[in-house]
C-alpha cells in the first residue's frame, strides 16, 4: 500500500506542476508568498493560493547583480542593480534570515522565515520544453 500511496502522491504533484506550468506559460500574476526557509542565494517560499512551494532566487551564478526590485532597496537603491555587485547577500543561519547589504556593508533589507511577500509568477518558455514557473519579488 505504501508504494501505491507514494506513486499516487508523485503523480498528483507532477500533474499540479504540469498544470501550473501551462497556466502561467502565457500570463503573469501577483500572489502572496510566505518565506519558509532561507538559502545563501535565495528564499524558499510557500504560495498558499496555489498550494505549492517554490524557490525564489535573489542571485544567480550567471548574473553579478541582485534580482531585488529597486523600490525595496530604498532611495539609494539599485536592486536589479547596474552597479556590478555593490549589493550583496548575507545568510544568517542562527536568526534564519537573509540580509541584503548595500555599499559600505550596511543592511538595506532583510528576509526572515515567516515573512509575507508579494511576488510575481510567470512562465518561462524555453524552446521545445515545458515552461518553468518563475517567482520574482515585486
């Protein structure tokens, strides 16, 4: 019975993933997200409206700039920053938070576990592949 149960749950999860990929392939929506864990380069968020967990990257290996909107970084901001790395991320494992540090090492923004965020969901459609769900901060 356990094997059937796991197979059923896996099939349900894959169906949900397929449906959401196709649903967001041609649209973009805002939704509320709850941070449930932090990583060195992003956040793990729960999207209650869609009952899914997703990874929200704030920094990628291919881009030296942060994927944080300028409005969140304040007056001196440059979130999707053109500064070539003036802003950086720092993970604090004890406090379970991810800090955005600005020029001079001052804290500009912090994301903590159980913080509520507004995110944008959209599909990324690589050619000849299933669209992936992208989660970005608003």
